């Protein structure tokens, strides 16, 4: 036997001394590397999903993330969200155009929801043979695995989020289960914060999405500015603006994209105003602007500049796509010299009505335009 053969025997004996070979070590290291890669992908998806939830500033946007984006993001075959709403608060906050069908269920009694879990609700992964699967997810696709995520706040179950997947092996790993425990907590917090913010906004003077004044505050400010204009004998010009095709943006791209659109327009318009001007979000797709000491001619120039800027503005929808929209603007103006008024309360109502009429005429003509609706003395 030559020296090379002896060295080979020594290497083989070292390799096999502990009962496994170098190839076994390579295999284990490969499996370890694959597990690390899978966990990194899970963490990345979690972070992306959390950012979507945190960016959703309104209840419709949060529901869009949960009931639409979740399926796409985690490649689910179906999902269902059940929320405990004993006083009808959530139902009252939802606009009439929100319809998720059977994917969203609001219940006044939490008994059925609690029956999904044991005494202490925790995340469970079940298969279609489990009797709870029938009530968990309704899907036209074949389901093999279902995940039950209890949404808890202060130890109480406030909702139940159900996922359905076509793969029998889905959501079975320890890393995935740990990830979903964290996810359920984030979802419950985001829902609670969003619902509380929307409830407070109904009682306050702020719009929760843009943090601008809301319709109620705008009406109060309008009355103040009319009184100030009357004292100073200066004109007051008002815009009511509607975002063209905003409902189509919500329906086609989701309410999260709609929120991004509204916030982008609000920022753009705000940067074009004087410190004395007043901007508010007066409706789902509407803004109101008050321009003190501004003639109707100057107001038309400002409105045209705003309309042009918005028409050519690219709006990042938060998901890598650019959206485009435009404004339909109604203008009215008042001056004590041209239109003497005794009843200031009535004048405030008429100014708003006339600006809205101008906006409606602009919309009916195809949008992306300005219409002046002049006050006349018989109205005030």
C-alpha cells in the first residue's frame, strides 16, 4: 500500500469516526441554509404586510388590506373576517359602498366566534375534516388547510380571522406559527386604533386620513370668515373641489390607494395656499377652501393653477404604481359691497350650496374644470 492510499484510509476513518460522513454534514448544512432562507422570506413578508396595515389610515383601507391584500400577499385561496360589534359601532362607521359579501361578518353575540376556540383562544391550524372548517372560510377553490387567528384585546376576543390554503402543508412550520401569533396581535391593534380614530373623528373637527379639518369644522370657519369679511369689507372666495373618479380608484385599486390619493392632493393644495387660507376635507372625495380677502377673479386664477397642478401630478399609491386624477372645482365669492347680507347664517349656507352647484356642473361636464356659480342678491 502506498502513502496516498494510507492517507485516504486515515481521512475515511476520521470521516466515519463519529458515525457520519462529510456528505452528511453538507446535507445538514444545506437544510439549515434552506430553513434560514425560508425564515428570511417569512420575515420579509411580515414586514411588508405590517407596513401595509400601518399605512392604512381609515377603516375601509384596513379592511381592504385584511380582506383583499392578505389573499394576494400570502397566496391564500380564501379568507373570512368576523368582528364583534355588539353596539353596531363598526357597522355605523362603514360607508354604504363598502361590501365584502360573506368575507366580512359583524356579530352582536360573540358565542359562535368563541366556539371556534377553546377556553383560552390561540391560533390553530386545522384541515377540512375539522367540523369548524365549514363555518371558517367559504371558497370556490378547494381548501386543504385552514388557519384560525383569534384577535384579542385585553384578553377578550374581538374578532376571528380565518385563512384558507390549497396546500396540506401550509402554515405547519414552527416559524410560520410564531409569525402568525405576532401578526394576529398587530391586526387586532390596528383594527382597534382605526375604529377608535374614526369614532373620535365623528365627534371632533379633524379628518382622520389627512389630519385636515372636517366638514363640521369647515362650516364653523366659514361663518367666522363671513363675519371677518363683513367687518373688514373684504371679499371672501370659496372653492368646493371634487376628486374626479375617486370612487373608481377605490373600487379598482382599493381604499388604501384611495387614501394615498387624498393625502397627496391635500399636501399639494396645502403647499399652494397662503397662511390665512383654510383647507378642509369636506367629504369622501371633496375638499373645501376659504380664501379671505380674495376677489373672484383672483380666486379663479388660483383654482386654475390648482387644477393644472393636480392634472399632471403622479400619485404614488404606496404599492409601486402611479395614479392620475383631476379636480372638478366649484367657485363662489361674496363681498359686502356687491351682495349686502343681513342673515349671516343664511349666507353661509347659500355660499356652500352655490359652490357645490358649481362643482356638480363641473363634474357633469366631464370633470377637470372650473365652474363659477355667482351669488345674487335675492339669495342673500
